[in-house]
C-alpha cells in the first residue's frame, strides 16, 4: 500500500518498475498489485505534490509492501497538492483533453477510406480466490487434478484456476465511406465445447468491442462514461501527473477519477502523444461503487502503436472482469478475461458493397475444428503454460461423471431443457411444468423437442397438459424444416388444443405451441376465468431474403369458445338477434413481415438463438378472414403494425418505446376483435396495461403507446442514505385509443359490454424501484382516467424478478 506521512492512503498514485514503462496506479485504498515477466530490482512511486520514491525489491515476489510518500517541501508556495475535486479552469490536463476531442476523428482507422486487419481474440474464465478450504471441498472429490493449473493475477494478486478458454482468429474489413464492416472468421476453438456456437456467441456479446474515443463505452448492457468523453469534465477529475518518452514519442500522463460515486465511471490514467493528441496507452478500472450487479471488478488496458510516424492504431486490448455474488474483498468469484490483438493493417483497398452484405448461410465445421498448426501460425501471442493446460484439463474433466452431472444441471437451469442425449431429445421447458388458473385449477405440463445440435435442419416439438379442475387433456405438436439456407426458406405446421387468455395481446399469435403468461397465474387481481378453449391448426412458409427481414405467409384454422361457464363469446347470427352461436370457426390467410436491423444470431439451422437485445423490431401484418373455407364463419380484413425500440441513453439510463396500431374491416364477434391487453397478474408485463381488467376495452380500430425509462440509479445514487443500496428508478407511461363500429356492437351476444376508449385516450402511469436485493422490481401503477368504469382499479402494485447487470 501507499501512504502519506499521516498514514492516510494515497489513491491514484503511479507505481512503475524503475527503468521501465510497466506500471499501474493505486486504488481508492492506496492498494496496488504489479507483475511482470521481466525481473526488476526496484519500484518507483510518484504522485503530484509528493517526492518520487524508489523502493528496492529484495525478492522476485514481494507482498505486503508499505510505502510512505513525503510531501514536496522545496517550493511549498509553488506546489499544488491535488486531492478531491479538481478545477475545471486553468487545468492543463483539461486543456490536453480538449485537444484529444478536436483530433479524435483524424486518429486511427477514421483517417482511411477502407481498412483491413487481422484480429486474434482470447477469452478465458477462471475461478478465483482459491484457498485450501475450496481445494479440499467434497465438491472436487476425484477432480483434484484441476488445481494443477492455478496461477496468480497480475492485476489483483489473487490466485485463480482457469476453467475455460476460447480462441478466435479472424480478418476484419471496413469501409468508412459506406459505413460498413465485416468480420470473416477463420478459426475458433475452445476447451471442451469447440462447436457450441451459442456459447461462443454469448461470449462475443458479453465482451463486445468499443471505441475508447466514444462518449460512452457499452458492455454488460451498461453505458459507462468514457474518460475521453466530451462530457468528461463534468464526470471526472483530471490531473496532469507526468511527461516522458514512450518509444521515442513524447507523451503526457493524465490521471483521472470520478467526481461522484455510484455512477458508471472509471478511474485510471492514460498517456497521450503531444503532436497528434492520440492515446498511446490507457487503463480503466470501474469505480467500486458503480451501480452494476454481479461484477466486482472491471479492469481494461489498451495499447496503441505508431504507423507512418503519425497514425496511432490499437495493437492490444485487455479486459478483465470479476463476476461475483458479493463485492466484498475476500469473496470468491469468476474472472472473465479477454485479450484482443491486432496486426497486419492494410488501407485504401476498396471492395464492392455487396461484399459487406454477403451472409454466411451454412455451418462450416472446419472453422471450429482447426488443427494445432493453424493456431501456431495465426495466434499472435503464445499461450501460457497454464492456458495450454486448460485444454488438457477440460478434456479430462468431461470424463468425470460428477462434472458431467453438474454440467447437465447447469445447462438445464440456463436453457430450461434437460438434455436426453441418447434419444436426441430435450425435455421441457421445465419452467412450464406447473401452472394454475380458475378454469383448469392446477395444471401439469410435459413437453419435448428433437435436438441433435444447434444446426438441426428440422425440428419436432410437442407437449401434453392436464387440468385437475376441468379434468381435460390438452396437447400440441409442431414441426419445421429448413429447405434453403441462403434464403432461410422454412416450412412449418402444427396443431394445438388448449386453454388460453386471448385478451392479453393485440397481435394474434400463429405459434401453435405459444401460450402467454396471463393464461396461467398463481397470483391475480380478481377472477381469471375469462379463458378461451382454442383449437388451432396452422401451416406457414417464411423466408429471409435480406438480412434480418423476414416475410411469412400463414394459413390457419381455429375454433374458439368459452372455457368457463361464467364467460362466453356468444354472438348473434341473424339481424333479428334471435339466434345465438357460442363457437367461432375461422380460417385466416396472413401475410406478415418482421424487420429487426442490428439483430445478432447464432447457429445456422432451422432455429437460431438471438444473442443481443439492443435492436428495433418493426412488424406489419395483413389478415384475410375467408368465410366458407373449411366451414369458416366470417369474412373480414385486418391490418396491424407495431414498432418497438430499446434505446441506450448514455448516462441517463435506458428507454423503451412501443407503438401498436391496427384496424379490422368487416363485421366480427368478440373472439376476433382487438382487445386492449389488460393485466390482472401481480407481475409487471411490458406491453400490457396493469390497471385494466381483461376485456375492459374492446376495439376494431386501435393505437397504443408504451414508454418506460430506467434511470439506472442516477437519481438514487445522489441521495446519501440510498446510495449504497444501488436501487434503480423506473418511470412508465401507457396510453390507448380505440373505437368500435356499431355493426360490431350489435353482433355481440356475450356477457361483456363493448367499451372502447374513443372519447379520450385511456392512459396510465407508473413509478417503480428496481434492483431491490439485485433481483426484484416493484412498480406502483396509477390509472389516469375512465375511473367510473365498473370495477375500475385506480391503483395497483406489480412486481417482477429481473436478473441484469
């Protein structure tokens, strides 16, 4: 540790090996850890306002050093001791920062029309804080050999055990004129799970790349304020600490640290060149009080090299994160480490635009099973002895029955399916095994799907369920096959016979195995008896001719009737309103499209896994009800549109917005109308109205709006007694307008009054608190109008379990 003469810790002091540029800075408590592959005899410790101090290193490994710095005494009248908040005016560090802003667009790859480079990426996960109690634990009985690979972190000084490693070699092409980039994967391998693209894609999204010059650095679903941000002056304190030559380039050293706690900020330092104002080296360590879950430590290093005497390009990026349930110093966790190396830059060699739009449509197993000779040639730095040992250790570990059982349980908890490998079946979803509602009572459900690997060209799936109150058996079966990889031409079909709450969504699902949360709930407000017995047969053809733009054509036949004696879907079949029918038989032709720009997926089979979430979803659909076809009852047309967009708002948090609109042309009964989705659950469900009852508003023309903003703790973090709780503030607004024609009101013979919010738009608003105990969210919902409607609920509380960083 580093102290001043009074015994107070000195945060953000520079600590380097004497005679080198290898170093670090102390944390808020004055602690540091420094490691090198080279051997040095001394440390040099410096901080503005104190005398530089060299400390000898008598051994190759030195622990628990205590270093005391003396204040500068020669010219006290001229010395400024920097502590706490730094001035924004007359601060040379901020003058340099402004020059970085002015030159950032003329640095790096932005200077060139086109670029290409080789990239090597290594991601490793390690179990850390290894001690004798863990080694001797019964959990690792007959697996003790794994501890032969233990090492010590050069960043934290903690012991760790590598448990997984993934290597990736690729070539990147970019065009700044077209604003497009493409990465061609040449090889990928990992220890134990070499061909699992879902796992590989998860790792890629977990450690997505970022540009240090951007205002916000986005990872772990958070937006951290960059120390080079144009808003950095209001977020960080900056101190000009040193200047020196780094590989014949004169550079300035600037230390930075947050002005406030609990915000998504860093501490660290960077070296910047004095002519190009480009970053030469930078390290970033997330502030320990930052409002982020499950991550105890984040440390980043980036190095840049000089090309043609003036162009600084990134050559190395190192990212370490410490995942842990608790942030206490001695708590055990898992390190996630990513090292990315860049080489062989080539510029201004243009390629055709369709080169960047071309998609990889088929799984190439060779990419995931490259031989050792490929990695010897393409690996930009050799693996350490311990990293090499991970491959051998994981191969041995998978032969241990206890490890295989642990893997199976973990996989089932994540995916919701139990893998029955011998039969090539997945049993589940496990989380749907139990349910309850007023019609079925206790409901038991079992299901399975075929699964050979994630690139299956076809898949069958089915379920069976039984309600102990209605004593009825429900079932469903579906299948799909991928006919053409390039166009992603898929043919699917299936049949379902079930009980469902059809008033919980404006867009009718054509998924024969789909079932919404409102259909089965243990906790509701009021009765949950307005359920429908549905029999649905569907056949569909879909294709994706352009990336992330899917078109689909369906033909479906369904019958609808009430599942409860206290609820009905009755309608009149004649003008005199004397004949009533309770069952709806309907054939529909549906043409729909979904556009999701920016969506990332893994796998090449009939089903793919979405690996990111920050992209918009645009849906449009046209439905034609055909009277007489398969004894269908009604002839009508329906248009529907929805647009959902999640937004990252930088330091202000995250924002979600959804717009839905639709219109039905023709005379139809209640079961075919558009019901504004209420929510009588005590769960917060985005896209529904928690203060509306089911079937409270019925329309044939509608428009709805859902807005929600999560401040991410920005407000609570400034309140002293709330700061340490890391709570997050959430506000929401929901609105709906709709109307219903006289013809559609007259056909109604049910026990429901058709009321539409056509006099004025209906609205609700809510305030909520998230991240309670890191997993719980509570919303307080207020109804804005239509308070005189029978059984109107003016206020309610809903909650949800949320697992997020």
